[in-house]
């Protein structure tokens, strides 16, 4: 399927912008949703001029609990909804401060899941559409270095799997995206291994391909599938002694 319209939730992020450009390149109309939507003026102008597509911006906050009102306010339900929202947070701070931990969990799981449930109900009634959720390899197994973030992504991955199962017979597809490391503002200052680190444009291309080819779960760089298979296979009696 080649979508005619896409809604990007979290469009001010580097990945959100890359996804917008890739879908616009195909001729799809683009709706950018983000907090401070007025800051998206330059992005809208670029999409309109570069790709000659319809591009609009709407205000959006994944953690505000206003998903029903948000979708009711859209002029039309898009063909594709891409949830890009995420918050890496700081593991030490999350362990020490429950509010910080809750913010990470809300931004990575409960908030995005609420908005995608609202999208799912509408797409299920229509009988078509595609939902894309960006999860993380961090959710494949809990590790001491980022278990609060990883647990939220694990929950989001399970949510997307269940949603995919629930919507299959209704003609709606659900794609789970696991990017691994991505060179974005969120990872700026971190020493990332080049062979394992994707660029935002790679993520945009991978998502577009997954949507058009009806994929279910993708690792943006395939090596991550092997890495996480190995990590998941380590027995718990050994794993708990490792520093990861």
C-alpha cells in the first residue's frame, strides 16, 4: 500500500522530521503533530516547497490524556499514524526520583499507547490503515543500565503486538520499529558505535518500506536482531551477574 496521508505524532524530533520527509517524497500529505506546533513553520514550508505536498501542523502532547479530543479535531483520519514520541531519561535519576521514572514511563508507553488506542478504534471502524510505533531494542530484555526506559519500551512493544493481533482481521496493520542507536539530539554527547548507529533518514526509509510492504516488526539495522537474540538467550543466572 502507498499511503496518501500520514500523521506523525512527535514531529519535532529528528526521526519525526525524517519520517515526514520520506512520506512526503512519495507524494503523501503530511500532518505534523507536536508540542509547540508553531515551531514547525520551517518544516512545513520545506515539505510544501520541496515535495509539493499538503502539509499541516497541529498541537499535540502524548501525555495529556486528550487522545479522543485530538482525533475528533482532525479534519480526516489519515492512512498512517506514526508514533515517534519517546524520552530516554536518566537511569540514576529515575531510580532516585519517582516523578522522573513516571515521566519516562508516560512518554514511552502509557501516553503513546493511549493515542494509538484512539487511532486504532477509528481505523478499525473504517476497515483500513496502518499504525507505526517506535519502540526500542532496550525493551527486548531489561538491563541495569536503562531498565526504567527499557521496561516502558518492553510494555510498548507488547502493546503493539497485541494491537496488531487485535486489528489484523479489521484490515489494519501495526508496525513495531526497533531502531537501536540513532544519531539524534536525544543521543548527542553519547559515544555510539558507528556500525550500530543509524541516521534519522535510515529510520524514515525503513518505516516507509515497512508500511508499504506490510511488515510487522523491524530492526532498522538488521545486526540488532542478532545482538538482541544473543542477549535474550543468556540464562538469568548468568545475566544477573553481568554489567550491561
